[in-house]
C-alpha cells in the first residue's frame, strides 16, 4: 500500500511538472500598431526580449515571445525611442497601440524621394533641413520667410516692400519650388522689380510663402539640392515642402511687439483646431482628420530715413556758375522755411510697410475604406498694404504735379490689396499588391489690386483744378495655375540576397497657367488735356495682357538600397511647354554607409527653367525718379514686343542648369550630429531683367524707336533677355548636439553657409545693340552684376543654444550675416561689413497647456553700416541701403508671446 501511494505521488509530480512545462513552453503573441497621430509608421523597429521585427506598411507588427515580463523598445528614424514594460502571458495574445513623437532635428522627410521608406535627414542621399512649426514660432519673427531666414543657413530673405523674396543657395526666388503637402504651390503674380530697392532677385517671380497660415504648419522641409528631374523645372536651387498639421486638439498663439524706437508695432494671433474623422464602417483603427486654422497679422510702418537736403521748389539754372548754384540753394531754403516744408517727409522706402494680413485654412482627409482615402486642402489669404511712394517735389514741374492740389508737393500712397487662394483635392490609396497611387488637382490664384491715394492725374489740373480726383484704382494683375497630378509607387524585391529595399515611382503632370492684367479706371490712365500735357503717358488699355500656356510632364524614379549599405536614387523627367518645347532632366544621387555612424553622399543633376509668363509678357509704363530726382518714364516691354524686336534682341529661351553636390553626415559622438555638403551650380542663358537703355534725342536708341510714335515719351526701356551665364558654389555645415538628464535638457546647434556666385563668359547682346557704345554694360550693367554677385551675404552662420529646466526654457541665437556690396551706376561703390544679431527669449510653462515667452530679437540694437558717400543717399534722404541689408534696418525688437494648447 505504501509503495502504491509513493508511486501515485511520483506520478502526480511528474504530471504537474509535465503540464507545467507544456504551459511554459507555449509562447505569448504580441501585436500592435505604431503611429504618430493619425499617421501609421512603416519601417519602425520593435524589439521585445530577444526578438526584433519591423512594422509593415500599415504600421503593424506581430511576433511570439516567451512568457514573462519584457521591455518593448520601439525605434524609428526621426522619432524618439519609446521604451515600455509589458507582461507576456503564455498562450495569450495581446495587442497594443503605441504613439511615438518626432524628434525635431531628425524628423522623417517627405521630399527628396518617392520611396515609402521614411528616412531621417541624416540618412538621405541629398541634404534636407527639417523645422517644426513650434521651432518656427520660437524665432520671434512674424513672417514665414523671416522665420526661415533665422533658421536655415542657405536661405536668404529680404525685408518686405510688397512681399519678401526668398532665395536658396544664392540663386533667385524663381529657382525654388514650393510644395504644400508634397503638391506644387502656385507662384505669385508679382515680378520683383528693380524699381523697388532692397528686393532680391530683380525681375524674377517667387512664391508668397507668407500667405500660408503659420498655425497650420506642422513642419517645413528644405531640400538643398537641384530636383528638376523629380518635381519640375523650377526646382533648380531646391524644394521647400510645407506639411500641414493633422493632429487632434486646439492651440492658440499670439504675439505683441514693437521696435526699440517705439514704432512698427506688431499684433499676431493664430488659432488651430483639429478633429478626427472616423468611418464607422471600417473595422480597422484607420482614421481621417480635419483641421482648421485662422490667423491675423497687423504691422505698423517704420521710418529710418534721413533728411532730404536737395532743392524743393527751385531748379539749378542750366550752365549755372558756382555762385549761381549757391544763390539758388539759398532762395530755395528760404521758401522751404517760409512754407513750413518738412524735409523729413521726402524719403521713401525707408522702413517697414504698414499692412494687415489675415487668412484661413482647412486640411482634411477621410478614409473611404481600408485602402482608399480622400483628401483636400484650402487656404485663403488677404493682405492690405499701405506704403509711401516717391515724393513728388514742387520743382519737378507742372507736367508732373498738380500745383493746385499740392502746391508743396505730395507723397502718393500705394494701397495694394493681394488675395491668394489655394484649393487642393484628391484621392489616394493602394492596391492589394501594394501599389500606392494618388490623383490630385490643385488650383491657385494670386492677384494684386493696385490703389493709390494722395495722387493725381496731372491732365485734370486745368480742367478740374482743386476738384480733381486724388484716389485711383490703377488695375489688377492676376496669375492662375491649375495643376493635375497622377503618381504611382511600389516597393519591390527582385533579389532578397542583394537588396534591402527597391522602390519605383512614376507619374505625370498637366499644368495650365494664365497671366492677366485688368485695366484701371479711366481717370487714372486717360489724358484729358493733350494740348497742354502732350508728354503724359501711363499704362493704358493697349498694354493689357491675357496669356495662357500648357505644361506637360512625366517622370520615373528608382531608389534601391543594397545589402552593402549603398543607396542609389535615379530620376528622369520630360517636360513640354507649348510655347517653348520640351526638355529632359535627369538626376543621380547616392549614399554609402561607411559605418553605422558615418555616411557619404553625392548627386549630379541637370535641369532647365522656362521663363515665366510674367517675364514673357509683362508690360509696364511707369514714372520713376533718377538719381537726381528727375522724373523719367520707364517702359518695360515683353521680349516679343515690336520695340524689343527693333533692338534686335533674341526671343527668350530656357535656362540650362547643371548641379553637382557631395557631402557627409555623421554622429561622431553619442549626442552630436554633423552634416557637411558642398555644391556647384551652373546656369547657362540665365534670364535677367536688363538695365534701362536711356533714350536721348538723336541717339541710337531714339533712332531705333522713332517709328513708334506711341512710345515717343518713354525715356528708358527695359526688357528680359538671356544675357548671362553664372556659376554658384558653396558649402553648408550643420552641427546639432542634444543632451538631457532628468528634468534638464540642453541643445546646441551651429549652421553655416558659404556661398559665391560669379558671371562667366561675355554678356550677350544683339547685333544692333552691339553697335551702341556700352550697350552690353547697359544690358546687364555693373549695378546688376554686383547685385547678383555681392548683393546677398557670402556667408551666414547661426549659433543657437536652448536650455530647459523644469517649466523654464531659455533660447539664445546669434546670427552672423556676411558683408554685401552695392555699385550704383555713376556713383561710388559701397561695402557693408558683416554683422552679428543676437536674439534671446525665455519661455515659462505655467501649466502643461499654457506658456508665456518674453524675448528680444536683435537685442544689441545692431544696424547695418550707414551709407558713406553722400551721392548714394538720394541727397540725404537715405541713411541705410535697402539694396544690401539682409536683416533690415529697424534695430532691436522686443515681444511677448502667449501659447495655449488643449
């Protein structure tokens, strides 16, 4: 009996041990989804215990592990590492939903490749900068162009006149392509004019970045490499992609500020609200979204001009002696004193423009099913500007001023109203065989309505006298662009032993563009008194424009990463302009990992850029003042106009470009990243707005134009031509370091750009113009060449430090702008030394949902060098040169920000 009992005990223990072993030998199943907001992340690495897997295209993962307590580790390029402890129970399946947060400096990028594999900007074959919306706001600047100007070293923007032209790598605004959520954004109608001193890119067309609501921006990606083969012919210098927010929640941001001098007050307010859109018919966790943004921006004008010291009421007699000139000046000064004339009211373009800007945006997507999604984006911006034009002095004569209305002269006010509208709609999805596709249409309008006050039509003087009209509608310029895209991409694996990834992409685009000018009111342009005012001439109905063109494009792209750490991207694009013909652009980019922390990269690409419709057809008849403040009538004519043809100038052709770049990226210490990229860009047949050919009685220009009596009063002629060739070379260097410990964190970054643009080869001219002495110098004169070669800083260095402890964050930024040079025709050349601007701000987070920031930009109140030569001051009216001041001349600015997040 005892033996039987003992055997039963042994058997029971054996059964318990066996069952227990079976139980513990059963693995647990762990599955889940990795996401950022509503975005499912493909390619995230998930480690649990001794096993590792990668998420699929839907951000999902699943594997088996031994039962027990494990630490799950999730990593993805551009996102903060997530670590979490979980319990794996034998035989059970657990599903988790993990959300990771992006690291600003290493955020995943959308541009540079159409591969679905998301890579950090340290792992791409071409250089890309990424700036979060929060980081943009923290600059304390009020426009997007100025935010980027103080963050991106190769990005340059001049202060606003009508708008702020922005350049990349020292080229023109028209050489940068702007995308919204990866879709082409329309350019503005405005041509940056040489008559508006201080604007970069004379004669070029840019995009109105400041029309995009800043509260809607999640991040901005800056591709610093030629990408004509991937995105289109105008991506010569690079691409800027603005990605709009999708996330749920509400946020509000505001800023109050003014300059140290007590002027230029600024009021900014921006609101964002995002909600999720669920399709209840779907069993998956896939969600759509809808976000709303609105903003308001109000800026008061500033004045940093001098005191006009020239003649006001009288003119120096012809052939006057020195004593005669002294007597004339004394008599004029007496009139100035007796009539109480304010000499400080004469200078123009001496500060910031007064404007009010407001806008809204909607960004949404809705899942139709598990594989198809509808999306749309709408943005509307309205901006009203009020700026003083050139002062009309009494001494200019009755042909140019209404003495009855304005016996002491007048400064007309330009009151422009710009409207910018964008609508994007489309559908995207994937097939069962993992073929990704999207179809999208984008329609954009940019219009400029010109108004004026304190003005006059001089031909009404004798007819209406004091009752003559003083405010006018001068006309409207409109640019419209309709873009239709279809894109495909697919991940394939031909040989798993050789390839890590292999992506192919292809697609097509059709673009319809229209440039139109509308006539102003008759009272503005009509000559009511031809007998007494035969010289009167402004833009009339005969100069109206309405031109349209079609652009067709098709591209193919292949990207492959090999097992030996080599990544290659090849792209080709064919584009056809119905007014210029076709062109093929190609690109080859490569990246090779020498180690896990060190890689080299390089690219070569060619491209072309057709002239814009504005450059082809812009017609302008406008009064201006020469250096001696004498009224002149400047006519800007299309390249195919009879006047330009009479000069023998060839028709415009496309620019041809070649772009080479190479660099390294490395994480040479645990918390420090370094990128260095050099570039060389050649542009042949570069399109420029030539200098003004002066017409004098009996000279060669006058003889050529004499058959055209309708232009007999025009004293200067300008037009666009392929006059020059240029080479641009430079280097970008960026170092980022981040350290954190408990509740403290420290970030230090250094970003620098060295850049040089030079002309090569002779300035091209026509056979007729070549017979005119100095014609090539007029076609692209010394002032133009110095503006192109030296007008932008040859270097920019940004050193930024951020330190956070508890609820307080300190930011210190030093920005060094290199020297610039101007060379006005007939006047001394001026060189302006480099300057360092220091910005400081302190942010205190009272609660997790509310924070306050107090700060100052240009805290040391640095101004650019004053003009040294009196000849360049417009007879004392100018103190600083607007042509070569990359940071303006308003001095220090202090502000208070308030931010709320729910």
